[in-house]
C-alpha cells in the first residue's frame, strides 16, 4: 500500500481511489490494538461459565431441545472467541463481512447436503 | 455427514453418546479455553514488550495442549479397553447408528488431535522465536497468526464437545 502516495516519484495506478488508500492506511494503524489482560481474563471467565451452563442445561432432559440449546450456547461461545481472542471486534468491517460470508457458506453446505439426502 | 446421520439414527446416537465420558470432555474444554486465553495474553505481553511473560504464557499454552493430549490418550485408551475401536468385533455387533457414531467420534476427535499436534509445532517455533528476539513488540505477525490458528482449534472443540459428549 502506498501511504505516502502524494510524495511518490512513480505513478500509483489511478484505479485505486485516494480515499481507499487513506482508509487502508487507517486500518494499518488500527491493527495495533492492545487487548488488556483483564479483558482477556473476563472473556475466559465468561467462556468457562458458558461451558458450565451448557453441561447443566444438557443434563436436564429437554428432548430435542437439548441439541438446539447446546448448539446455541456453542455459537455464542464461538462468537466470543472470534470477537475477542481472534480480535475480529477490533478489525475493519470488511473482515467481519468475510467471516460472515464463510459461515453462511458453511451453513449452505449443510443445508444442501440435507437436500441431497432428502431427494435420494 | 454428522448432521445427516444424527438425524437418521437419533436414538442410537443418544445411547452411544452415553458411553462417552462428559467429565473428560468438559475437562478438555476447560483446558483448551485456558490455553486459548493464554495465547491471546501472550500477544498482549509481546505488544507491551514483556518478553519473559510472553514466554511463560506460550509455555502454559503448550503444556495445556500436552495435557489435552494426555486426557485424550486415557479417554481413547479406556474406549479401546472396552473393545470400542474402529474395526473391533464389539463395534460390528452394535446397532448401525451406534457404529456410525463411534466412527464419527474417532474421525472427528482424531482430526482435531492432529490439529493440536500441528498447533503445538507452530507454537513451539513461536516460543523459540520470542526467546531469540525474532518476535518482538513491532513484529509479532507470526505470533498473531499462530494464535489465530490455536483459537480455531479451540473453536472446533467448542462445537465438537456438545455434539459428541452432551447429546445424551
């Protein structure tokens, strides 16, 4: 990326608009976000609490609901890991959309597999 | 594949999942969550230039990974002792759905354990690079990427644990 584009002695292709370069540059500085120890410790405690919750809830016989509850809690835990441990919360929205897209693709693959099975 | 079989042989999956020790599974979940937190903290430590703390934290992550493997060793060892292992005579006599469950159990946890092995190699390399000063406050991309990989391994386990151990 050419942060000092205006001072360069060679041409930067015009296809990259100025505001995008400034935007990308801002993102580079944004990367240096430091998550404090206490935040990470709190996240860990929440994750452990959710693990305990999921074991307790699945211990009660809720029938078919059990799997749904277990999976919902797992999704919440996964979201927390992605947001804080993997720093997605502090990255640019582009990455958020990309992760969401991949998850959507994953769900689609499972749904399509079910369709394939249903019409056999 | 898990989803289809689970849908098809719901009852068998429930009986088979009873065989799995939810306590060992829960213990391994806790171990992996802690290891994930320590590797995230190691990034903070490197960013702040605290080398010795970063080394301790990556060290904790590595020992947690080892602990996970030891647990898994005893868990699989116990299953094999009971005669439940791929290709065993007992397994063939079981209901079709239970057979599928244990097949998926060994495949999914086995693949996960392989990822743990790879993660341990990556984290060991990172450990020595922090030690030699190649990873420092202004250049820690390798640590960040290693951390991301480790969180992914943790993430997979977060979903495997309820799907295999808690569906009783």
